[in-house]
C-alpha cells in the first residue's frame, strides 16, 4: 500500500543507520506474501464464516447499491429496499421488492462511497451486522458464503472494536491497531485456497463489521501504514477487555517496538505496571 511505504520512508529519514536497518529487516520478516499484501488498499474477509448460513437479507445504509451477478452489473437496490438471498436449484437467487436476480457463482452488492451494507442471516437467525465496502454472496456447497471487501484501515478498526471493546484508552487502541494490521498483512493468503484472504473468527481475527467508536477509528488512522517489527506474524492479536490482564505481557512489551516509527507522528503508549494501564510516552 502506498501509504505504508511512505510511512516507512518517513520513519527511516528520522532514524540512524542501525535503526533503519532494523526496520527494513522487520519488513522482510513479514514474508513476501504479507508484505506484498501491503501494496493493496483492501482486504477480502469471509464474514459469518462457519455459521452455515443458507438464507440472508441485505440492505444498504444509505444510497442505492449496485447489484452484480457473476461480475456483471444487472441493476440497483433502492435505499428503502432489501435483498433476500438463498440457494435454489444450485443457483444464488436474490429477490427484492422490485426485481429478482440469479447467478451461478456470486451476487455482489456495492455500497456507494461512505455507505455500508447491512447483513442479517435468516437461516440460521443471527444478529444484524453492518459492513463498509461491498459484500459478495457466493455459493459454497449447500451454503452461502459472504465476503466483505473492505478498506484495510476500516477492517483494522472493526477488529479492534470487536476484540478490545469501547472502554479502553486511545493509546491502547493504537497498540492494538498496529498489531491487527501486522497480522492481517502477514496472513493475507491464509484462506487463499478458499477464495478470500481472512475470516472473521478467532482462526484469524474477530471482526464484527464496521467500527462505530470514534477513538478506535481515529487510532486506526493515526497509525495508518505502521507495522510491528517484533510481533510474530503467525500469532493473531486476540485482545482482552481488561487491561489489567495484560500486565507483564503487553502485546508489544512495555516499550512498543513500533515506537521508533510512531513517535514522530503521534503520542505513543507505554505500559505502566503500577496502574495496569497505559500512559502517553
């Protein structure tokens, strides 16, 4: 991703030769597949993964959504309309109030800029979730598979909110955003044989859709393009809601290894064992 490269170059300009070499070596350690993924601005995440969904309803959050069947645009879903999708005789069928669309492999809903897609599983019945970007409904055996194509930073914010909750300090969210981003880019081909990059379960990182907590979205943007140079790329960042449970084992240690990159752009968190929290460094 261009912003990732720019952030790294800016960081290198403000470091000595030894520190610069460490940052470059860290980037190499992410692996060719993960680092290559950083060149893209979007990720493909299988949502409601493993839930066995056979029927669902989708609606837009604002504006009309483009509807594509097997990659070809076939119409639009009006702002006040919904689309009920299911498998019928081996095909994906989507029915709205005004139209019916069918596809052999996939139906895609693309939200307008700033909009989102509301997704509610009907069989089995699951709580509604809202996703930015687009949702692609695919046929997967006798079930439906939903793949959310979303901007990387919106995905990162969604993961942080899903795993860390909305009651933490802003600097804690920055730490988590860096870890979530690092894991996502380093494991972008984890589900490649299945036709997507990551899933929304603990197998990858818990992702329940668009983040709604302002400090979390701000943390993702404040650390945009930053990666953790020491985090093990094969270990997901499953955050815990209680900061006290991180004492002595913070995800990045007491002096976050991304500090050399971030300190020139935003306040950086340091852990404080005394109060089991974080303070600005």
